[in-house]
C-alpha cells in the first residue's frame, strides 16, 4: 500500500547507528575469538609446562592446579575483554557520532539546496582530507548553482525586456493599420522591418552563443595573416565609428606570424569587440585595436581598448556571461543584446585561445585581449 502524498518517509537506522552496530559486531567477534582461542590453547600449554617442571605429584594435585589456572585465566581474560570492549565502545560511539553528525549536516544542506536555498554552506568537519574535500566540493557546487540560478533569472528578465519593446511596437502599429489610424507608407514599413530585424537578431544571437558554448560550431580553419582579418574588421566598422564621431586607431606590429583560424569567425569576434567598444565610448573618444607578437605564449595578442564607460572590478568576472549587464538601463539604451561578448569568448575558445577583459574602473575605459597560439 502506498504512503499518502506528503507523508514523511520512514528511514532506517542512520549512518551513525549502522556504523556503531558494525563496529560493535567487530569488537564482539574479536572478543569471542580471543576467548575461544585462549580456552582451547591455554590449558594444554599450561599442562605441558607443569609436566616439564614436575609440579604436582598426584593426579588430584595436577587437576586442582589446572582448575586454578582456568579459573584465574577466565576471570582475568573476562575483565580484560570487558574493559577493552568498554573503552573501544566509547571511542566508537564518539567517532560514529562525529561522522554521523557531519554527514547529517551535509544531507540537510543538500536538502536546502534542492529546495532552492543556494546560500547554504557546510563547515569543514575536520575528519580528514576526504571529508574536508567533500565539504569544499559541496560549497563550490552550491555557489555554482546559485550563480547559474541568478544568471537564469536575469536571462529570463532580460529576454522579456528585449522582446517586449519590438513586440509592443509591432502590435501597436498593426492595430493602427487595422483601425485605419496609420497607413502603410515607407516610414511605417521601415519601422516594422527594423523591429522584426531586432527580434531576428536576438534569436540568431541566442542560437549562436548556444552552439558555440556547446561546441557545435563548425570552424573552417585556414592559415592566414592576422593583420588581414583585423583590417577587414576595421573596414566593416569604419562607417559606424565615423557616424558616431569616434576615432578608430589601428596599431599592428610588423612581422606577425601566420595563424591557423577561421577568418570569418575571428572577424565576427573582432566585430563584436569593436561594436561593444563603440557602444561604450562617447563621441570624440578613441578606440584602439592593436596586435603584437606574444613570445611568452608563442602566438599573437590582439587588443581592443577604449576610453569609455569602463568596468568596475566586481563586474569583470561576469562580463562574458550571456545577458550580463554592468548597468542594465545604460546598456539597453546602447542597443546591445547582451550576448556579443559571450559569443566572442566561446569562438576564441573554440580556436584554442583566450579572451580576457581588464579595466581600471568606471569611466576609465576597458581593454579586451585575445590571445591566439601559433601552432
């Protein structure tokens, strides 16, 4: 018969109880074994030694002497075994309780995490490296789950906000067209087209970052000069920079080694970084894209540095997370989807490289650095 829903599950003996029972069984088995061996071996050895030294001239004296030995042996062995059992049991109870308490703490914490309370942490039990490693691993897991949950909530909130504006605009204009309030002229068509493009771009960005992070992106690798890829990215971004009035400066060291890369995908990375720098750099500011040989890493370092908003230190570890925004209101005003940097990092990692971000702080600009290895 099934238990009713919500009824507490009956538990068997806890870990501490089972551990104590197992240790008690071992102790009793050891004591009984010692007793049986002493009872079986002791009398014959004692009798042999009596015979060697001629103790007891009559059979009655020998029997009486052996009985005295057996009695003394039984009493002393019994008390010794009882004392050893008592001490061992006390130690077993202490150890079993400590282990059981530590496991119970981790089990309760796991239940809290399962219930969505990711701020729970467990202290190191001090029972050895294995238990300390278990507690540390649990705390790291809880911290990671909390971070993932926070990102998930922020992602859903940002997705809702990103979609709300174009959807509301499309709905309003469609209703106006149906009611005859507005006419489908060139301006209205362009506005509707721009909103649908915005939704399509958001969909494509989400799909792209998912594929790259899951390793499903196809790279068409070729041996190319990195300065050619940089020049193509700069040419593509030049008009947008000119329109906003931001200077785009190129500083490429001579003699860069050829690299194995997908030129189109790496151009996408540089395009995302240049677009991000432009959105966060005010008019009359400067963005510099540079490339140098990295002897320490045996490759090429490509940097995109701006003099714009900057990134506070607490936000630097999260700038490559999808939909993460240093300042949500400001970033939305800049028109970014919040996914470009996540796509860039995933594509650089797919090339076996690394993408990092540094910034002195708010209002002091930021630098994004790509490191690609020359095989």
